[in-house]
C-alpha cells in the first residue's frame, strides 16, 4: 500500500502472518482516517449552510430542500466518472506507471468540465421544473434564486473530488483533509456575510448562500490543484514525491533498456533517488524533468 522503504535481502526470513496482518491494518487505518474526516468535513459545510439559511424562515428551508433535489440529480451524473479517478490512479500507482497516474487525474478533470457545463445550464431552469412538478410559484422562485448562486459550484466540487481521489490513490490524503478543514469556517463566515449583509457585503439572502458555496468550492479546487501540481508542490511535498518517485523509476528503467538494446556501454550514469530528483546524464550533462 505504500512506497517501498526497505529492501529485503534474498533468503531473508519472511515476516510472520500475524505481523503482515498487523502492518496492513495500520496502513489501512492511516490511509482511511483522513479520507473519512474529509467526507465528514463536506457534510459539516452543508450543515453550516442549512443552519444559517434556517434563520431566514421555514419557506427558505423548504426552497433550499427543493433546490438540493434538482442539484443532487445533476451531481450524481458526474460522480461516476470523477470517482473513477481513485481506482484508475491507484492501479497505475501500484503498477509504477506515473504517466497513467497523471492521465487518470486529467481524464477525471475533463469529465467534470464536459459533463458539468450542460448540466449546470439545464439547472438554471429549476423554477420551471419545480412549477411543472406542482410546487407553488413562490417556493419555486426562492429555490431558483438559491440555484442561481449554487449551480456553478458543481464543476469545482467535482474537480476537488477528483483531486481528493488522486491524493488518496497515491497514499497522501492529508492535503485534502487540510483543505476541507480550512474551508469549513471560511464557508460559514462568507455565507453569513452574504446572507445577512455583514462585513460591508451586500445582503443577498438565498442567492448569497449559493454564491458562498460556489466561491468556497472554487477556492478548494484551486488549493487542491496547487497541492497536486508538480509546479507548485516542490520537492519534499508528499504528493509531489509519490508521483516523482515513480517517474524517476520509470525513466531509469527505460534508460537501462535503451542501453541494453544499443549493445554498447552506458552513455552516462543515470542517477536517481526516491524523492524524485532529476535524472542526470554524466557525459552529456542533460538535465531533464520527469514527463508530465
């Protein structure tokens, strides 16, 4: 489940079955608890929104419930492709194929955008859908006002789920948990300010609640992208190091394969380490980064 940290010599005695079970259990718990807390953090954000909206009255709560029904139908459509990032990236990570790890994340992000745009546009007609379903025009209008601010939170929310699944697949779920924990109070403060017009911001009631969720989800998506990107997550960062480790192993293996096929001596010494340092060709002085 984790990157190899030790090399067992040939002929060394195997670990007892109980020791292996104990190690697997510890590694599973270490991987699972940040993922579980991240999911609870998402629920905490929704609970905070409902608590703040509840101060607007019973009709506002009813309108938000109807709006969430429409939102949930569209949200489920994108959950499948985005959730596929976790098994695909984990399989590629276990097979030591860094390109496929990155490709799994990119495909999940593209799926979120491609599916999200038409679904979001369709949800802008939420008022007409609720009236056609037999709801009162006043409640439908309130639900549509909430949806106008909340609809565009779906794409960044899907993208954050893709990043979160990617981090879990490479055994580094802690950054997603940190982002979620920071987003809970930020969402509460921003929602309160936009709903009630505090801190000099305009009073937008239900529209403000939806906009607050959209802004916070977008910020979470950007933060997760920065934590997952090689450009921003420098050497020493856990997500960066996990994928870089595989990239270096892959490039070193291909370099050795080219040397064998050429039938001549090695053109230079390929040097790598487990933290994703650049490959270095001693003779040619060629410094190359791992492929994106």
